[in-house]
C-alpha cells in the first residue's frame, strides 16, 4: 500500500488516501504500452483522405495528338500522372485505420503508465474540483495554488463528466480533462488512456476518481 496526500483547491493538505498495490505496483509492460498507444492514435484517424486517379480526373477524353510522325512520345490522354493537372499515380483512398487491443492488455497499459507517474511523484490528489460557473480565471487560480500553472502538460481526471469543469479548463491549451472509468452502462464519459498519462508532465486526480479507478481497473 502507498499513501498520497490529498489537497484542496487552495493547495492545503486535507488528508491522505491509500493506493492499492494493484495500481501502485502495476508492472510496466512496454509491449502493451506500445500496442495501446499505436491503436489509440490509429483509431483517432478519420481515414477520409482522397486523391483522384487518371480515370477520375475530369477531361482528357481524347488523344492529345496523333500517334505517329510528331516527334513526341505517344500519349493517350493529358490526364496521365506526368501531365500538369493530371491524375495521381497510386492515389490515396479512404480506408479504415482501426486497430484492436483486447481489454486486458489495454488495462495493463493504463495501470502501468499510472504506476510510473505515481512513482515519479507526478500525481497529485485533490478532494474535489467544483466550480459555481465556467470561469477560466477560477481554473487558473486552482492550478496556481497546486503549483501547476507553468507546467507544459497537465492531465486532470474527474470522477464523472462535469460540463462546468470542462468549460473552465477548455481555453487552457496545456490542460487536458478526462474522466475516470465507469461501470454504469451508457454513462457519459471520456475515460483517460495510457497515452494521456504518458504525455502528461503532471497528473491531478480527484480522490473519488482514484476510488473509481481502483474499483474498475484495480481488481
């Protein structure tokens, strides 16, 4: 068991929370991490890129000049790839980049990344993050109290989806807000991933969110 200090939005210590060994001592498997991150980045691609081949380019329906006695190489259309405004050779076409990673391996990658951040001292626990209304100024005040205002990448993990908190941090380019996993079917959430943890310099987790992580992924 490990313990992490819990602070409030003003930066004061308000208690401690124990972290289970399933999270704190989760093994780091580089192969699982690599597969999970590659799959996440591939699945985020739209795959809608498209270029026209010579058969899809408008024009070029007739032979530009006769076959023989011109001194030029024989040509069949001015929409061949070597002509200006011609079609593209080996043109890209829409495709699906989806890669699948099984649930067990994805969970192992997330827990390994989280344990690495905890061991490095990059994880902070807060008792709650609740704003009365969406205000970027309040979000900046909280980050400054926690000593995270000048960090390049900060990941904040909430227990549940909260539109007010999301809007408060929306204009801060160095902050990413995600939610903890949920067992409730149909719950509105955007759970954090292994990539979110690895690219973050500091991680802020609400105490209830850490409890949810242990309940869903730490068993």
